């Protein structure tokens, strides 16, 4: 236990998988239970950072707490974590043939309560999607609960023309930023 205890403030299997790519496992998985509603007029970057901070602060755990949030935005518009097929279809229609931004915050709360944070900013460009391509993607169910209605690590990767930035950030945990935060806080990582 002690100060080297690491709690992941997320139930996301993708975040656990990505953390393992750094050679780390969480000692505990404790999802943060917070209101994730954007504030009126809140911009995507500020929202992503606020969500990461609030999640890190919401989890009562010893040692280090690692939290984060991934936000998909088209311009100033924050797209939802899609709960219905109609929301997912609307998000994919909006992103079809154009760029969007994926902002992935990572926040580390140290045992002394100090917070360190980083933000990964990635630009993703979808090809122009046909009605049939959107229908086929939606039929696969990968859109459920995903920011912007897609998961880059699944079938949607075949619909993306290019990305500029962090692939792991689009998946939900930017590895470069996470590693830098852990090292800066004195957490043992190669």
C-alpha cells in the first residue's frame, strides 16, 4: 500500500489496457461518480481538464490516483458520450468528411494531494461516410457510451483518413503524457 499504491479512477477496460502498455497495473479500480454535464458555454479544452481534475479529487484512495477524460469536439461543440443510436448517428453525420478534435486529459493526484495534469490534443479526420457505412458501423454496437460515438481501436479505424496526435489519447489515456506525469511525481516507471 503506502505511497506507491495506484488507483485508476475509471472503469474503462481501455484505460487499464493502455496503462498495462506502460508496464503498470492499478492496485485498485475506483470509478469516479461525478456529474459530467458541461457547464453552459464551457469550451471543450476546459471541460476535458475540469473532468479529469474532478475525477481525481472524487476518489478516496491511498497513494496515487490516476484519472482522465476524453472529449470529442467539432469546433466549440462538445459531442456526447453516445447513449442512443440516434446520438451516435448524429455525431458520425457531423464528423463525416471533416476534422474533429479529441482532447484527452490525464490527472495524477499524489499522496500529498497535489495534482499534476496534462492534455493530449489530437486531430482526427473521417472520410466522407456513406449512409451504408454509418449504418454498418452502428450495427456493430461499438458506439455505445463512446465520446463522439466511435472507438478508434475498433471498426471506426477503417473510416478514419488520418490523425495528427496521440492514438492512445483518442483511445482514452495518452501514454506519453501519463508516463511524464508519473515520472514527475516520483512514481517508479521505466
